[in-house]
C-alpha cells in the first residue's frame, strides 16, 4: 500500500481522528492518484490511518480506517451501512415522513459519499473521482443492507465520461411524491444536481409551520421549489416566493398543487432578491415572517453574492419590509462560516440598525444528517430564528 508521511507536528489532529487529509500536512508521499489507498504515518513512521485519495474541498482524501489490517471491500462498506441504517430506524418508522438521509459522509465514517432515501428510492452522491473508484463495493453493500425500490446516482465532480442516473431497481416516472412532516413535495432524481428539496431543512420547515405561519404573511427568499412556502401555506399562511430561476415558478406551483393549495392564492416572483426588496418597498408590501436561505455563493448578470461578505445586506433590506413583531429565519449552509461568525453578523447588523430583538432559537442539522465532533465543517447548517421586537 502507498504511504504518506506527515510533517512533524501535524500528527496530533489525525491521531485525534480528524477525517480529512489535508495536502499541506504531508511531508512526502508515494505518487497518489484518485482512488488510491494509502496509509498516513507520523514523521517517526508510526501508522495512523488508512485513507483513500479523493480530492474534495481543500483535502487530498478521507480516512477509511484506523486498523492497518482492515480490508477495504464490500464487507467494509456493508459494516458501515449497517451501523448507519441502525441509527436511522426512527425515520423508517416515522409517520408522515418517508424522505431522509441514510448515510452522511464523514458523519457516518466515510467522507465523500452520501445516500438519501426518497420513499424507497435511494440516491447516491459521489463527491470525487476517488470515492467513485469504490462504486462496485458500495453498490453491492447497499443491496445487502438497505431495502430499496431503485438506486440512482449523481456525480458531484466533473468527468465527461461518467454519467449520473439510474443504477438498479424499478425506474419510476418522475417526479415522485415524497412526504415530510405530513407535507408532500415533488422530487426528481434524474434532473441535474438538485432533487427538488433540501432534506437537511426538514426540522426548520416544521418549526416554520408550527410557530411562524398561522395567520401570517410569509416571504420565502431564494425559494427554489417553494418548500418553505408550501409547508407555511398548509397552516394558512399567505406566502410570497422569490427566486431568480425561471423554473422555480412551475416547480413551486406543483408543490402547492399536490398539497391541495391553489397556487393562485399565493404569490410567486421570478426575480433577484435585492430587486424584489426594492419592488416590495415601492408597493408597500410587508411580511410577518421572512425566510432567508441563500446559496453560499451566487453570480448573476448584475452582481456576485457571497454569504460571508454580503449576508448583512439581506438582513438590512429584510428589516425594511418586516412587520413590527415579525420574525426573520436566517439560514446558511456554508461549511466554513462558523455559527459564532454567523451569529456575530446577525447581532452586529441588528445593532447597527438600532432594533430590539430576541433570538428565539438556533437550529442545525437534523439527526439523520449525522455529524462528527472531529470535523467541525460537518455541522454546516446554521439557522437562527430572530423576532424583531421593535
């Protein structure tokens, strides 16, 4: 097996089970290609872990095992998946929900791979060419451990010869309808990188419905397929959805429709969020709840948006159209934007605006999105509920 020797002084974090192998920590190594197995060793030649090469984020690859003799084959992946399935037993039994994450990368012991369950249709997401080299073993292990109607895959790395799509089982007609917290959503597993819903927001959507929707006007910015709007409308909210993508209108209308909500009773705008802020100000539109869940980075013809640099502007503009006593639901999935930094942005922005506020709740990933304390970016989702008192 190939070997990588760490720089002196870099051994500690890996002995403490830091799962991402960072290239700058390596003093010297054999030639490492995508998918290669290799051992990391200390500067004094002590074995630390067995890893694979899968370039992702700023990493060279991920730890597979801390046992030098462990064989990386179908049996290895089967053991990982059996543990993962056991921890999701609740979701298999839950009433009103049939979509959840089955395997969450480094949180379940293997970075670079996720598996989602959509009413029995499983979706694998491969995040590097390296993890894709183990595809045969992984699919064999999935067949042995997880019940399924079908298996689909999406590659999240660039490779013209590798196609995403159907792998095994029945090929359903898309969209399929999944249920989450007794609300229905359309899902496409074979249409680009997205599926139609972000499963990591399931508990946030529930909180919105249960506490911030009834008899309220709800503005959903960066609305995508209108999942937040849909669940709020099931509680009687009058919703407004805003997204720059042209297809967002049709997808949002379809989600309203499958929940028995007449789309014409709700408002949908295909436009840039900052343009909508100006539009709403001109027309005197005001809202009781505003959901702000932007992408970490976005570019359109007019401007470039970065969560870490520009989030304060979203809060400032939202305050102009928020009713007294209204609530901001502020969300980011930027893995390197810490919760403390995000909360500091929120607090400093609100202080500069001179408003009195209360932080009602701070939420993160649901339990099916298992994380690890050894790698802070695994806890990437941060959601802060802020009620503006005056």
